[in-house]
């Protein structure tokens, strides 16, 4: 009975370790296309967490979530752009990602949900299109 009680409620650290293992496993087996999809999903999750932090007035949660969102944009999505060969599309995405970073920073400084909503409106079409490309690639590969 003692042993089962000791493991009944995992600690926050244990949950994070498990999530880290899940993410690492998913990343290790992912294609480049899937990695970008994971970045978009992580960005949207971070924005949702930031919204929760604003609503509960939890500055730490809000700040950590927005910091993560900015890192996903800067170190993931923006860093993956080929500005040399990507033409106008890469340049436009670079500008869009820079703008989203500014709006996320504003949302953090002012606890502004409207700024977060704007970021979601800007990212969701990209995320959706990326998902459609994935479906098209799978369909084309199986045909």
C-alpha cells in the first residue's frame, strides 16, 4: 500500500520529464515537414497558456508561455527560412514572424489578450495550410 501511494500523484517535475521524453521521441522520428507542424502546434499551445496566465493574473505562467512562443518563432520557424533562395515568400514570412514577435512582447508587457488573438489569427492560416500540405504529400505518396 505504501508503494502505490508513493506513486499515486506524479510531481510536476515528473510530468515535465515525461513530456520532455515524449517530445524528444516525437522529434527524433519526425520528418522536416512534421517538425514544422510541431512548431506551429507548440506556438499555438504557448499562446493558449499565455492567455490562461493573463486570465488568472499569473504573471509567471504568462511570461514563460510567451517566452516559449517567441523562441519557437525565432529559433524554429524564422531560423528555418531560406532567405537566400526563398524569394518573396521567405522574406514575407520573415517579416510576419518579426511582427508576431513584437505583438507577443506587447501582449506580455500589457497582459493584452487582443494581441494574442491577433497572433493566432496570423498564424492559424499558415498552420492550416501546412497541415493541408502534409495531407497532400501523404495522399500523393500513397497514390
